[in-house]
């Protein structure tokens, strides 16, 4: 299922607040990331790049807040499948 650009941007902006960084720093990171894309880029590629940045930032925040699963616990969970 593809997200519309409007829904995607709203979702991204709501998540940015959770990243715990200054908005200027976040905007700079996003602009730099998009600037590294080729000139002939589809909007889907830009959305995917922003999606990946969002997932990385969420992961970093989870690690910072110790909201992670140890590899041992993960292996135990997988064994129950």
C-alpha cells in the first residue's frame, strides 16, 4: 500500500518530534540526504529516503531509551515459532 505524499509528510513530521533533536539539525540532515539523490529522481525515491531516515532515528532513540531486545531474548522468541 502506497502512502499519499500528504499522509506521509504528516506522519514524518509527527515522528520528527520524537527524535529528540533540534528541528534545525533534523531539517539539515533531511536536506543533505535529499541533495545526495540524483537530479532525475521520482517522488517515491524521496519518500523512501525520508522513510529510511525516520526508521533509523526511531531505532537510535529506542537504543538510547534502552527499548531494545537482547539477541538472547530474540533467539528465545524465535525458538517458540
